[in-house]
């Protein structure tokens, strides 16, 4: 029961990181390519961790 909860927490942490990167603007008045790439990678990792946590609960 502990492992699924940890996966859900990690998923939430990664989702918060993706949101933080997505909301960060640089001096170029927009998002740079690496910012978008890293935000998407974190979003995918968050979805996978959350889905794994939900599936492990059942």
C-alpha cells in the first residue's frame, strides 16, 4: 500500500515541476525549446507515475 502512494506523490511532484517550467518565461518573451522539451518530459513522467500508482492500488 505504501508503494502506490509514493508513486502518486512522485507523479504530483513531477506535475508541479512541469507546471513550474511551463509557467517560467525567459528574457526572450516566451518559452525556449529546451524549456518546452523538459516540461513535456516531466509531464510524461508524471502521467506514467500517476497511472502506475493508480493501477498498483487495484
